[in-house]
């Protein structure tokens, strides 16, 4: 119920005495409070309709009327309904002037209308609205529960809630970052979230997570004619449960995932059979194609970890997530779309739309466990080098070298670089670092010199010294490849 509804009720015969704005007349009325004292504010709350006959308001000074209305504005009254004919034959001019100045709707209750009639009308309308809103809220909750029980994702539930609220929705974390929204192509700025937090037709509903995570369901541009808090509260509980389910289904088997990630780089100590057994212990199927996702995490993009989870939860039935040393590792299997196998290009499109500036690497689908192991190693190294969602190449030199390097190869790499390491220990110039920078920049002298902040001639002198110590040519592809692989073996 809003203020203009009272004016439209013919039985009440109310008359507006202030040129109130459209926004003020659209203000919702939360309840009705009769009060005859000069300061009723201790008994009032936001959006109340104040009913008074002015029995205790025998005021002649306009400044007193102004102070009276100011106090009402401070508690946020929706309007003043003043009954004439009992204590005041007409609306006091000072009250009308103050209400006009402060944009508080002032309604006159004529003597012919019983004071109690207005009170009953407001109470009955509010009770009917609340009953209708409560009924709709539980109908919405029932629909959300049915969606959840049928395996629907959070995105599908949000669509149903958005339709019921006739607005746009977003799930926001404690840091004010949007982790899910409906419609999915809607955009939410910090200003949008701030306006929603300040109320009006936009509103926020807390999600009862029952954990350390604090999320809000934010609604904007709603056209619903019922209080959104009442309408969305039960549905918010369903969404909270779904978020908890997403967290649990991606985060259980933590110890097994830790062991799996420990085993990935231990090529000589962990055989393929043992690695396969650990992979199965995570609850994943070693016979199913597996996608691997790595992403950089940190305090500045904690919400992105949730977004990654929700994207993968919407596309796969089995998802496992583990965070280690500020890197998020995700394993995903079994497409959630019947008859539609998961595709790396589709995943990349989703991630690029949701997280365009997130350092993220996608590898897969890996058809075998040994391919998966190589993929995890490759994705972990590559994620440090990208600044956006990226599909990993089919094969990476680093992972290949690390997986095939025997103890003899490691010993050979150590002996190859022994003269260089000995030279570096007795000189101020780090030739091994120079070699690594030279190879990283594709053996291009100008780029390597710029990266090392030295002159190109100085770089040429260092390369000549390296060729002498290594006893091979760094201008040939074979020499460069030998040093590159030896460095990777030494670093792995």
C-alpha cells in the first residue's frame, strides 16, 4: 500500500493539502499509528502513517509546527493524516506550510469520516497485502525447491526469482563483488550495489549461509507490488543451500586433492598406477575425460574463485576444487547437458564473458591419466604467464621435459651448468640468469638485452662467455634447445 492508494479510496474522502512529489506519494506505508502528542517519534518507525486529530497540538507559532514536522521526517513517516472537526475545524496553516516545505504528504480526514475507519482501512489493506505476499513467497520458495531437487543450477533458480521479483538480481559477497546474476548479461557497478543497499525500490536480502561466508541477494528495478523482503526471504534460504552445496560438492576430498597435487611433479617417485589410484580417491572417474582449470587467486579476486566454481557447476556434474599457494586448481568431469559433450571453446567463452581479466588456464579434455598429469603441470606453469582466460597448447615443453627426465638427465644437466654456476659464484655477473632470460625471449638479443637492462654488446660478450663455459653454440637451434631443456630439468 502506498500513500496515493489512500487518496484513491473513495470511501475515505481524503484530501491532499501539500503539493507532494510523485516519489513521496509512491512511498509505501508499513503500518498505521494514532498519536496526539507533540513528540510521538519514540513510538514511530520508518514508513508509518501518522493519524492525529491534533487534540494536543494547540500550536500558534509556525516554528513549532516546523519543528514538529522535522521530527516526523527524522523517523521517516510516510504521511500525516490529520482529522478535522474535533480539535481543529480546518488544517492548521502552519502545519500545511511545514509539511509542504519538507515534502511530507498531509492528508485531511474530513469530519464525516470516522477516525477509526481510516485506521481499519489501512490495517485491512496491509494485512491483505502481507497475506498475498507471504503466499507468493512460499509459492516461489516451492518452485525454487523443486528446481533444486531436480538438479537445477543456481543460475536457473535465479531466473525464477528474477521473474517473481520482476527485476534484476545479483548475488554479492562480503567484499561487494558480484558472483552470480540474472539476467546473465546484466552489468552491476559499485554504484548499482550502493543504491540497492540504500533501499528504495531496490533492496538487499541476506542469504543465511550459516558459515563464515556472507552473501546478499540484491534486487534492482523491481516492478513487484509486494514487499521484496517478504517475497524473497524463503527463496533466499534455498539459494543459500545451493551455494553451500556448490561449495561442498567442489571442496570435499581435500586431503586426497592435496596428495594428488603433491604427486603431479614427482615423476620419478610416483608411478602412473599410484597417481591413478590417488585420482580415483578424489571421487573422480579415471575413465572419464577431465578438464583442468588453474587460476591465480588472492585477496583482490576472491569472488572470482566463486564465479569459476559456479560456471563449472553449471556445465559439469562432478567438480573438485583445491587452492594451493594462491593458485586455484579445478577438475571437472561429466557434462551437465545431456547429449552435449563439454567443449573447451564453450568453456573459454564462458570464462571470457564472466572473468575477462582473470589469469586462468583451461586444459582439456584430458582423455587419459598420464595426459591429465601433464596437463596439470602445464596449466600450473602457464597460469603465471597469462592475464586472461587462455586455452593451454596441446603440449608444453616444460611438462614434457619434467615428466621424461630421468636421474641421469638431471645429473647431466647439473654437470652441463656446473662451470657456469662456478663462474657466477666467483663473479658479480649472473651468467645463468642471462642464459635463462636469453632463451625466454626466444634467443632474440634486443629483447633479452632490454629485459636485463644492459647494452646489446654487453649481452653479446656474456653469450660468448657462456658458449665457452658450456662448450656449445647458442646461435644454433640444437644448442638453444639443449640449454632450454637442461634448464627446465634443473628447475623442475
